[in-house]
């Protein structure tokens, strides 16, 4: 069977999925796996579509010290244990800069362009590019597609795209990009299926995972995001602060003598829910902890999501639907209920029973603003984009799969 490999290379993990392309051109998820603990406690795990385990293998830290080594281990395992015809690889790439507003087939020129955006996303972009380079050398004939977290937001108005700083900085790329675009694109498509009338209106999607942001959609298109130049802005996250007065950064640099590296650690690894609670970056730990500091971190998170909902509704000129997605949004009925309470003034009539039962629609029929829970699937979105760029030869009868772009 023709297959597409989807690669999502992060700072300490490489996630991958294998999708089959059936004779009708429809995608089927075959394998889902990851190597995490790169450089510390590497472990390869993978499961089949029926959730049965395919591998669960630890490695010595020096065997998988970095992302390229992890990619080599995944590729080796796939080669040794699986027999399918790999026709393309789709990559999640965090930054497409001002240039890329859609997925792109990768060649050396594209890699050179994407290299320029390393300084815009120093923690993510090099790891995203590492497997691309490895495969470009090892399998130069193989189609590789870069799918960007920023691309879905590139249609923002110039006003939404700007910071109020001198224009030469905008010209060199210091802009409000927005991230989690693959998730929002997927959710926008699902909403069109679940609630077609609402999907054409004014919608806020809250992607609440360990990274978290919110997006304003008008007729399915992104018009505003809580994230900006980097994935630090907006609502608080597991370990990132969200919106922060830049004066705080100046204070830490000048008055506290913090080095840029220490500041980077503080902002990317030690802030957010972890920094506020001093207990954990994981919402599950905080919800089950009776320490008042855990409760405070949760209160803060809920408060800021509510605050940002007001901001995004202003960008949309009103609100027709609000959607929860990602780890917290999909799984925590308590946090959803608490955020819904903050949305009461919009005309939300919350359906507590539907929420507790894990229903997709969690507002009552009379609710002016409908509330939904829509599980996201960024990897499927990447596979769809990759399929769309496959030459027609391999993608027989592609009409069977709804294509995203
Ligand atoms: P990412 O993809 O950014 O790593 P996820 O979307 O997987 O993040 O979300 C991970 C977060 O979701 C976890 O850190 C945890 O806080 C939260 N989460 C997952 N399940 C639950 C749950 N049942 N209740 C509360 N929070 C949850």
C-alpha cells in the first residue's frame, strides 16, 4: 500500500504517524509512534490503528543524543518491521516566515529559505529542519512537504499582523504570526461538518494543550490569534507565561543581570502553570492537588482564557460559536465548565450534563453562542496536505479524500 509518513520533530521528542492511501485516495491511519526523552531517556513506542503496541524499546542516552539520531532510529525500525511503499513525507515546521502561506514541496532552495527563520523560532525550527535534511540526503527522490504552524494565519489583515514598533522591524519579519495553524485548520474543517451554519460565522477556537493559544475565525478563516512573533504570547501555557509586559524582560536583563539563555529558559521552561504553581506544568496534576497554589494557577489560566475570548470577539465583531480543543480542551470537563462560566455574558447557556458526558455540543439549544468540543488532529491535516501535493500518478482517485488546500 502507498503510505505517507508524518513527522513532528520537537525539542526532546520526535512524533510520527504512518497513513495508508487506499485505492480511492482516502487516508487511513496505520501507525502512531514517538521517540521521547532524546538525550536523556530515549524510548521508541508505536501502536497500530487498533491501539495494539508495535514496539516499546528503551535506548541508552548516547545512542539517541539528538533529533537526527532519533529520526534514524525511527527510519530503521520502520524499514526492519514494516513493509509498505513510502511515497511521501509530511513535516510539521513551526515557522514559514512571512513567505509561506501554504504547505510547500521541499527542495534545497526551500530548506535554505526555512533556515532563515531559525532565528524566529530557535528552539523549534532547527529540530524541524533536521529530519528534512537527513531525508533530502538519504532519499533525494522522495517527496517531502513542509506544513507550517504559521501558514493558516497568513491571511491576517496588516493591522492584526503588526506590532506598534518601527516599520523597518516589520519589514524584516518581526510580525504577529500566530501558531497552532494546522490544528485550527483541522478544527475549522471539522466544524463545517459538525455545525455548517455556525462554521460560516464568528468562531473562537481555544487550543488548550501544553502549548496553548486561541484563534478567531471568520467564515473558517483565521483573522486574529493570541500568539504573535513567537509561541510565547497570549494565554498562559504549561511552562510559558503568555502575554507579558516587555518591560518585565527589560527589568530581568538590566536590573537582574539575567543572561539571554537564562531568560529563554525562564520564559520557555519555567513559567506558565509550572511557574505560577511551583508544582507542575500538567493540568491534571493541578486539578488533583489541594494546594492553594495549584488552585491559583488554574484560576489564572481560566481567567486569561476568558479575557482573551473578549479580545478575539472584538476582532470578530461578535461571537457565534466557541470551540475547545487539544489536551486540556478535549479532556477536562472541569476546565471547560469554568471557562464556559466566563463566557456567560456572551449569551452562553452551558449544558453541564452534555459537558460531563463528553458530548461534542455542550451548550443548550437556546444558547446564543454555541459551545463545541472538537478533538484536533494536526497529523491528519499534514497527511492531507502532503497527499494534495503528491503527483497525480501516486494519488489515484484523490477525490475520495477531502483535501485541505
Ligand atoms: P501538546 O501536544 O502541546 O504536548 P496536548 O494537546 O497533548 O499538548 O495537551 C497536553 C496537556 O493536556 C497536558 O499537559 C495536560 O495538562 C492536559 N490534559 C490531558 N488530559 C487531561 C485531563 N484529563 N484533564 C486535564 N488536563 C489534561
